[in-house]
């Protein structure tokens, strides 16, 4: 089953998508992780994307479409879950065209939503491991040892795009550019919407029901 998860920054797409992918045996394709890996490795696309990411702006479509296509066609026999892509209607249309060329389609489209205050709280408290990329939260899921990852012991840090001023810009960009995806997708077969403002386990249960139901 091929799945799209979309919604505002901080709604939990990454955490929930990673878990669902692992449990269901679906390839979890997180656009944010793909972009950050490109930045870390200083690829041409990564260097170009870094300026947009640091400013809390969306990376241009031409940079992301090719990246995600490469990941999907790497093993066309494996189901995939797209997390953080598409981010606007132009990308959604490009995705539809690309999938059609490869004889692929999307089975479930899940919109995850939460109030803006909840999103601000989640994003401003987020911590990421420099070594393995695992995420924590100062309030909701703090590490056992302050400043260090429970999984690998690596140092934790706050991403540049999780600062308060950048968060405000990210949410503004979302409202202007990404929210119209709801209009694009909500009448398509396989569309589901869930409330992602609750406790993590409850949100995951709602997500599984939306994907499997």
C-alpha cells in the first residue's frame, strides 16, 4: 500500500510515519530526512536547498521532485510512505504524473491536523540527535540524560528551523502554499483526515485505522 501523509509542520508526520513504515514493512520516505542528508553530504542539490531550509522556506519543486522519484523507483516493488512530500499542489500534480509513468499509484492519503498552539509547542521543544537523527522533545519525550540521545549517546541539538521566529515563518508558508493540498486531495479516493493533537499512541491508532480501513 502506497501512502501519503501530509499536514502542518510539527503535527507528527515523521514520528508516526516512521513507526507505521517499520511495523507495516513500508519504505518510509521522509522528504526532510532526504534533504538534510543531501545538505550534510554537501551535494549540489543539498547546498542549494540549505539556504531555503535555514530560512524556514520551502525548497523549490525542481529540487525535490527528482530526489523523491529516485527514492521511489530504486525498488518499485516495495510499497512506500511519503512524509513531507508533496508540499504544494504543483508537487502533487508532478507526483501524479511521475507515478503514472512508472505504473504506480497512491492508495491512501492521510491529512494530519492539530491546533496551531500545539504545533508551536511541539516544534519549539524538539531536539535531534546529531549522530543518528532520532528525535526527542524537551516536554513530551525528553531524553534520559539531558543533551544526549538514548539510542546512541550522540549529542542533541535544536535545528535552525525550529527557532521561534523561523517556526512562525514556516507556519505562514504552510498556510499559503501547503494548505491548498487539502482541496486537491480531499475528494480523491483513499483520502482520510485525522486529529493529530492527542497523545502519541492515540494518534498512531487513528493513523493505522485511517490507512487500513
